[in-house]
C-alpha cells in the first residue's frame, strides 16, 4: 500500500464517529504492518474471502475476530464497510475484509501471517 493510500485510509477511519479505532503503522519482526483497534493490534486478510464478502464465521471468527465497524461507519476511499451474515458490520480495505488474530497478544505481534497458507498481514 502506498503512503498516500495509507494516509487516506487513516484519515477516513479516524473521521468516522462510529469507530474509536484508528489505523496505525506498527513495526513488527516481519516489517511495518497496519494495525487498529484500541490496542493497536495487527490486521489481516483471509485469502478465502471474496471481494466485499467475509467467509470467516463460527470457529474461524473466534480465532480471527472481524475488525467491526459501528452503525454510523461509512466507506471512504479504500476503506469500505460490509455487512456480515450475522448482521455485524466489518471494515474492508480495497474490498478485502479485515481481521485480528487471537494469537497476537501485544501491539507489534504479527504471529498470524501465513497461518494455514491463507492469512496475510496488511502491510503498509
């Protein structure tokens, strides 16, 4: 992701009243990644998702919690919002639903990268 796109995504997410979260760049053992949430945890994408559609539910969503969006959250540029089958709303970046990894415990962890050959960190 280019710095310009990253900056636009930061501004768009920070400007949504429905989310107290902001996107931040975080240094990890595998390089700089994008993180979010009140604890600044690393974000991931799931290769088994399709554009603007999450395929991670049940046990998958317990291990890979969706990066949820509030009711008033709105798409802006590269950032989008989709409705999941369970009625919750989830942030997307360039149409890819965003997730956290339950295996990460602190800001800067990126232990979910490559899990099962289908999970990737969101790189800056």
